[in-house]
């Protein structure tokens, strides 16, 4: 089973986006705790 480079790049890009989303969710969670 061979993966094209394009597919791998796409996968890495999606993982980076996911990482950014998770970081932002953590920041949001901290912010919500401060409000309370």
C-alpha cells in the first residue's frame, strides 16, 4: 500500500490544524475558569 506525498502532506496539515484547535480550546477552557 503506497501513499502519495500529497496525501502525507495533507495528513500533516490536518494534524497541524487539529493541534492549533486543541491549543485554542485549552486557552478557552482556562479563560472560562477565570470568568467563574
